[in-house]
């Protein structure tokens, strides 16, 4: 090859390298032919003034260049987000509200524009625009109280009827941290009529009892209001429970499955049962309280265990004594009724069985739902003759008394519960009380 030929080749090689590099760069810039992917939340069509909107944009090619988010209503639009992004940004998630936009109640949309870093084929090819329509509802439900006479005893039950200006997604009465759901009455003569069973808890003196009706609509708008009531204070007994090694040796083996990994003395294990497992059992009753009929399933006074003597009362404050020293304190939230050994136990009223199994401190236990969160509990049974989801009638035998759980002797622990919170059972044996405080308020 001549010298001129070699010089020519030397000139062409760098040029070819430059062309190849430019080609590779162009391919890199032009190869991204997919526009960004955009999603807009929430999934609900009706939103409230405080609703938060989540916008997600993605571009797995050359990445996002910028993102803009608008709120649009009619011929007006408000820019909520205008963000330029550093190279290499593959995804962006933004949460926005309508605080910066003058959006009125009614239809509007959230519009999102996103551009990626591609150049092919110029123009708007790398630009994605997505809109989602919403309906703004900024008006909370209005509450109209229908029950204007509410007399309650500390530890006792009550029923409130109220209507709402619209159907709620959540409604009920809040008493401190406790929540009592209300239930919409389908087919009632009044539209959006709700019934709510509630209580002034045994541990809440009337001076601190401040119940509030709360309601929330589908758009997340919330409202609350108080209502008239008269609360009567009640005093509860104090009691002492003596613990012996013999009693604990007999009782603790029934809890071996729950005591795995729990060491210490008999007393240590008993205190674990009486505190930790008791707390777990109370939480289970709260859970069962939500498994309820939206209408009452019972009728008339509630029946009690026949020929039974009261051994312990509702809300007895119990000190647990061991070798002359106080080792624990609990509140007894039911009635202990003693009759004959293995006495047949009737269902206090008609309803549906929501639990029929072992339940910690209650031993073999049946819980019957009577509707609107009202339930009865039958504990320490030696046998059970019903199962969950069975329908029972008033007086039907559902089991026999025994000594299962933390029972010191053969008896029935009988409880009345409203949305998981124990209440005074004696009220439900009184026909006049039921008529004045419950049935007279029904539509």
C-alpha cells in the first residue's frame, strides 16, 4: 500500500469512530419510543375537601424529564405541581391536595402531564397526558337526634336513634376511646335511620361521660354532635380473691398451650393468665362484637340461669391475695351464678351463636349475638351443645355449667356485652327497664 493510501486510511478511521459514536448516541436517545406511564388515585369517584391524591409516573427507558399536575374545573385550571427532574429519574410519586386550588363542589378532574428524555420522533411523542374525573363533596352529613330521653346508669346500657342527611360509611357513638357502631335500618319509615346501642362504661363516672355521635360519608367528610342524657352514678363492690397453690396447680394445666415459653413459679404463670391472656380474651370479645345483626333478634326480657344464686356481681373490684399479700387487681365484668353441678344453661334470648369454643380465662364459652352489638356470654361451661352460626331461641339449652377457665368452682359466668364492652346484666332481666330504655325508642 502506498504512503498516500495509509494517510487516507488514517484520516477515515477517526471519522468512522466519530460517526459510530454519534450513531450510538442517537440510538440511545431515539430508542425510547414509549411515553411515561401515569396513574392517579384514589380509586373512589366521590372525594372530600381533605382527600389526598396520589400521582405516580414511570418511564423505564430514558427516565422522566418533568411532571406537571393540574386541578381542572370548567375553564379553570390550577397548577399543583411543576417539577423538573434530574436525569435518570425512572419514577416519581407525588401526593397532592386541593388546598392550592379554588375547586367548588361538583365535577372536576386531576390532569397529569409527564415528559421523558427521548427525542424520537420529536414533537409530543415523549409526552403523556392523563386525566381522571372526580366529584367533590365537601359537605359533611347532618345529624338529627330522634331519641331525646336518655337515662343511663353507670355500667348500664342505652339505645339512641338518629337520622343522617345522607347514608354514612361509618356512624356511631364515641365514648372516650371506645367506639359503638350504629346500624342503618333498612326499610324504616325514616330515611337514613340509625340505631346505636352504647353504654356509660363501669369505669367512667358521670362527670367524665361525654358521648358524641360521629358520622362519616363516602367522601371522607366527618361530623359529630352531642345529645341530651342523664347519667346516674353507681358504686361497685370490692372483693378479695384468695389464691392457693392447690388452686393454681389445678387451674394452670388447662392453659399449657397459651403458656409456651412462659416460665417462673406457679404464681408467675397465674398472673400471666390473669393479665396477658385476660387482655387477649377481652380483645377477642371486641372482635366478636362486630359480628352482629343490624337489627334486633331478641324479644322480651332476658332469662337467667334457673334457681341460681349470685356469687359475684358486675364490676366487683377484686384484689388477688397470695400468702397474705396483694399480688393482682382485676374487675369482674359479669355475674357469677351458681346452681347445681353441671346445670343446664339456657340462652337468655333468641339470637345467633358467634362463638362456641375455649376462650382463655372464660374456659369453654358461648357468645350469642342478639343484634346491634348486643351479645350475651356464657363461660366456664363443662359442655357446649351449640356451634358458631347456630340460631338459638330464648330458653334453648346451649351447654352446662362447669369449672373450665379461671373458675374456682362449678358456676356460670354470665355477661351482657355491647360492641365488646361489658354492661350490667341485671337491667336485661327487668321488663320495665327494657320497655322504657330500649323498645320504646324503636321506630
